[in-house]
């Protein structure tokens, strides 16, 4: 693996081209000339229409839905760049799919996050740049460098500005489950708010039931913080419980990745949530006309990380 290539080139597959274009603009570069098409039988056809020999290539692709198509596009692109003699290849994955399958929850389960890590390495990726992995230990699944960016600073700054005129005693950060307590606690410290926790049980996949609310939310404004929202069942149940059981005055929510599959859009629209904030690691594909859903851009952070990786500077200052 080369230390870095002779120049930076940004390429994009099909999952989130607008995001790649934002990154390229921040760096003062064009998006590289690459076409990713699909044959009638579903096979992916990819063409790189410019030289990448010796270049430091950054290929942008969130492995969001359709997850398997987007993952294959990325793997094929990495292989193509390797065979085209790129100096170094970085997989820029704002959202890393399969991250929830990071352990064996029961006998004979796969660990699919590890498999994806192996596939990326086998395809020829020299490093990975991503944001808010569902489990931070997934970094250890890779035998190549992983730069793990955090979305919390962006969300925290948004809420600090939004609630700047509100007394801190009236603001509560809520963890939607016990597994997200560490994230919520750090978020609460950033915005100088108290902490509450939703105690839930999950009888089946994508189904959750709120059991208890740990902490005082009565008459207060709550901000639920999570790394991702999929079907929005957990989120909307938690928001409803904060209002009906806890007596909260209003509920807002912020998450890095808006996976939003199945009934998620309708659930959020019909929920008691006042506002739902996502980062633009995944493009919003459904109905956003209500104004309840909003996105904040993290293209600046990724562009700065890419610049630092290319120039051999530390990425760690972006994590504070």
C-alpha cells in the first residue's frame, strides 16, 4: 500500500451522488468520470473513463437500501480502481450497512459486519472512512485503517443553537434504549442537559415495547438521540411514552442515519415528535413535505477528513 497517491480523485457510485458532489465542491475538485449501470439481469456494469494510475482515490458509497446492490457497486468499483493501478483506494462509506449484525445474538447466527469488512479488504480497499458505526468495535473487524467520524458534534451544535434561550433545567436528552446510554450521556454533556433512559423490550425484530422511563421528564422538552432510525417503531413508541407516561412538554429527535424502511415515514409523520433531524449520510427518499423531517450536512467533515488523510495529517481533531 502506498502512503498516498500523487493527487486526490473523488468518485461516486449511485447510492448518494449528491453527497459526493458536495464533498468534491468543498475540495475544489470535480467528481470523477465513472458510470455505474445495471444489465437487464441485474448484474452491475462499471466503467472508469479517466486515468487513476497512481492517484489517491476516494470512492463514495453509502450501503443503504438497496443494500446489496449498493454494496456490490462499491466492491466492483474498488476492484476496478485496483486493476487500474490507483495509488491508494479509500472506501468512503457515510453509512456502513450490515453494522447491526456485529455479533452472534443466538446460535448459528452469521456475523455479517465482519464478512462485509473482509469483502472490502479482499476487493482492494486500502482504508475505510465512515461515520457512527452501530457498534464502534466493528473497526476491529478490519485489517486496514478505519477512520470513524462522529455525527454527535453536528447534532449537538444544532440543538445548542435551537434551544439557546431555554433554561438548561428544562431540557432532557433521552436514550431510546439501554444500549445507547453512553452516546446519550456524551450528548447531554455537550448541550448541558440532564439524562433520561427508555427501558424497553423487543419481543421480535423491529418491534419494541416501552416498559419504564428512567429519569424526570415531566413538563420538560426531550431530545431523543440515536445512531440510526430504521422502521421508526422504537423511536415513535419512545416519543409517545415520554408524552403519555412521562408528561413531557415536547419531544424532538436526532439521529445520524435515516435508514427509514417500511412504514418509517408514515410513523414519524403521525407521531408526537415535533421534529426529526438526520444527517445526510443517507439520502431521504420518501415523503418529506410535512417539514417534520430535516437533514444536516456532514459533507464538510468528510471533505476535511479526506484532505487530512491525503496530506498525512491527523483525523482525530475532527472527533471533538
